[in-house]
C-alpha cells in the first residue's frame, strides 16, 4: 500500500469517544466518572457542542454524581479549548429549554403548595437537576450579566421546591455571589423575588422540618440573604431579619443547636447595623433576658445562656443612651442568674462574662451621668 493510501485515523479518537460515553449517564456516584475525566484531561480535544454539554453536567461539585475533584477536571478540560463561539448555542440549545421546563413546573405546582410543605419535589423525575450543573458551568466560564440573570431566574424557581432543591439553589447562589453579582437593571429587578424566596427558607424550623434538615438549610440560607442585602438592600432588611430571628428562637426553644445558631445570626445582624438595632432593641433585650433567667437552660443547656450573654455584651458596646435605659432589666436578669449559680453551684458559666457586661454598663452610666444610680443597682447583684 502506498503511503498516500493509508487511512487517516487518530487512534485516540475512539478512546475519547469512549470516555465521553461514560460521562453521559448520571446515575452513578462521582468516583465512577473520575477516571474518564482524567483521561480526557490528558488528551488533546477541540471540543464540540455536544462534548461541551456532556462535560458541563459534571461541573457542579454539590450534585450527587459529581465532586470537587471532578469539577476541577471539567474546568481544566474546558480551559484547553476555545469555547466562546459555542456558548451562545449552548445556552439556547441546552440551558434555556430546561429553564423553561422548570418555570412550567413551578407554575403548575404553585397553587398546590404551602410554604413549609411544597408539592414541588426535587426528588421527582420531573425535576431535572442537571440544569443546576449547567448553571454552575455557565457561571464558571462566562459570568456576564446575561448569565447571572438566567442563573438567578433558575435559583428563584428552584427555591420554590422542597428542601433538597432549596439547598442546591442556595449553594448555586453562594457560588454566583462569590463571582460578584452585577448591579444592572435586569438583575436588580430579580432581587425582590430572590429575597422573598430566601426569607421563606428561614421558616423551615423544627418540629415541622427535621432538625438536621432545618440546620443545613438555615446555615446556608442566612449567609446568602446577608450577601443579597449587603449589596442590594439596606439596614431595614437586616431589621426584618432580626424580627424573623426573634420569632424563630421563641418557636424552637426545645432545640438547643438551632437556638444557638439563631443567636449567632442575631449577633451577626447587630454587628452589621450597629446603632439601627435600636429599632428592635426592646424585643431583643426581652428575649435575651428571658433566656438568661431560664432555669431549664441553666440546668440542661447553659451554653445557650452563655451565648445570650455574649449578645448582650455586643449590644452594650454600642454607644447610645437608649441602651443604658435597659439597665434595670439587665441587672435584674443577671441578679437572678448569679443567685442561681451560687445556690446550685453551677460551674459551666464563666462569671467573667457577666462582669464584662457590668463593666460595659458602668461605662455607659459614667458617660451619661448615671453612675450613682448604677452603683445602687449593683448592690442587688452583690458586686
């Protein structure tokens, strides 16, 4: 056979096609796909549209069939090709149709769902979670305002599904926020619906929602909401969140881990808005004093009281005469607590935390010419 008659065959093409075939079915755990992705990462590939779509489905590390390792491999493979000309086709052929399907599911299910028990289930086959991988991919490779708008539309709709979906939506939002969301009209118009759906996540509390599921969702939903309000909102948004936290703490008083988590969120909000916390200060001190004087917490969950005292100290660091007006309530609560600590020989609460509060109150009393009154009050707690 003459040289010019030899067939033009690249022996690697069959291997490349075989590796892509292994990536198509998404029913396996992540380690099933790692070797195929590693093989593709070691190959020279000029990606076509279909190959790009297959790879994109493994880009979101939070989905059941993917992982951080696989996601990094996908980005590495894609980074070796010029895909800019393929992205408009990818969006129109693969992403937008699935986005429309999710929107239709939401419209069909909205009339049948409640806030806490949605009929829209992430586990149903009707919901194709692969769109969450596509969105992650788009944010990774082309994070412009159009992509951000489309991804936010997906997040808003996904937040209307069950807790599994809400978790995935929040993780996607967290990733999008890490890339800096743009302040353009098309995106700003979506902030209201986004925030509304994030607020609904905060209502998933035990006993209606299982404690572990509740904590998972709250742990990511609150920070996502803070980021939205820092960029697009104002202190009034944080005041609204404080109101939600206060009502939630009352509702979950039998779930100590949730209570401590919510007290931490209260602390974050106070630190965020500083003096504007005075709008809610009466309700905040009322709740904190009730926690400090709760005998059940003292006996069974003293760490809740410790956290409440931490929050009191944070508030007392705010320099305002209105803060000092609550001195009677604070001293009264500490007086009850100290007597119980002495009577029952409680060792789990560090008295220095209370002494710090007393020091902060004395500083305010001195500044606002209330020192004599303060010294008299302190006789109540045997200072």
